[in-house]
C-alpha cells in the first residue's frame, strides 16, 4: 500500500526516564557506552550452538556475538566497498556497479525530511515529513551517490526491505545463519535489509519473535530495554498523550511510531539527557556495532537503533522461532 506524506509539529522539550535494569555478568562487556544509564552489552565468548542456546536463546537474554561470526556473509563483499587503507574515516560505500544491474526492481523506501523553527517561548519545534513508497532501486542508488558529497533536505532509507522481494541472485548474498536455523524450530519468520546514510533511526519498539541483527557496513548503536522496563517507558509516553499504554497497544503499532509527538517523546526517553549523570545504575543495555558484528535481540525486548558516523550504514536481520 502506498502511503501519503504527512507533516506534524513536535516540541522537543520532553520528560526524562527513571527506569533501571541490571545486566547479566555471564558475558564479557564492551567499553563504557556514551550514556551513563545504559551499560555495555556483553559479548559471547564463542558462537557455538550450545553456548548461544544456553546463554541467549532459551533464557531470552540479549548479547553481541563474537566479532568474527558473520565475516563470511557474501553480502559484506558483494554489496559494499571498504574504505581504502589510506582513509582515516574507515567508511564504506555501496558497490554501485553490482547493484545497478538490478536497478529496475522496485523496493520499499522511506522518505523523511525535517525542518526546525523557533517560537516565542524559545522552544524548538520540528516539522517532520515521512512517507513510504515503492521505487526502483536505481532511484535509491542515485540518491545515495549524491548524498555522499551533497547534503540533502530529503533523506531516503531502504528500510525493512524484505529478502523475498530481492532478485534471486541478490537474495543469495544473505544465506540464513546456522544459529538461526538450528537454535529453535528452524522457522524463519522474515528477513529484512536496511541501507542508508547516517543518521538513520528506528524508534523504540519490540518484536514478537527473536531477532538476529547483523551489521553489514558502517556503524549503528542499539539501546535495549528488558520487556517490563520497555513496557513502562512506552506506557508512560502513551499516558502522557492520553492513549492506552497496554501490552495490546504495544503489540499493534503502525505509523505512529514513526511520526509525531509519540516518536519525539520515546526518543527523548531512550536517547535524551540521563536522569542522574553520576549514577552507575542503567536503564538497559547499549550495543555498538560495526561491519560483521551480530546482535541477538530476544522476543519482547524493546530496542531503538541509530546509524552513526559517515559513509553508508547497512544491516540485515532475521526474525525466527
């Protein structure tokens, strides 16, 4: 279904979060995260099926997989060109020659634009415009090439592009990981590809199935909340808006998570200024991901994702049971 563009005014001065979550200590951790209320998510010591099942899948606990786990995924080499050894930025770009061969195929694309205005009360007001549409891959690739050197007022994001929509040759670049096939019932619910120029953003939400998330290019930061903590944040925001914050309301979310005041409130609760900058208690976990890094997000865990840095940022994920 083709969605029509919309715009809405959103004030950016919003309340703070005060929830806390204590992480597990069974896996080693990353360096300190950028937000003192989010502790670094642990990294599994190995990626064997038994370790993954016992530490992550069965107890429904998130973790970063060992750094080399997904380095052989064909898409890493086929879809992207690594920065030259002389580059100090460490950024990657799309392999346009390879992808342009399939430029006539249409994919679901997001278009967003943001304008900021000031008002008499000195509060900043953002006007967001968002829409989804199916467009030829060529249009997206041309925008990506232009955006590398010229700032664009409208941003395109190949978001939640289903693997089944890809031509067979491109689909073959994303073989299902063995852990996804063997950890549970072997039932892959859906697979999606995400490509854009930073900053890219996915608002706070939860999935009804376990999620294996793999970074392909660039960098992303993921913040995670345990099911009860995430539900509390969601409920507080919804009540502020005069809406239901029940589990049922959280399970059936549409465009409201991508637009308007709900998105702004959730963004502030997850990414805004911490309640107590000196506190060592965290509201959840933070995972910083680079190319070939994998993250397991259990069923029901709330998460929000931001693409950061330069170049292209890209990911693929498998929802499975």
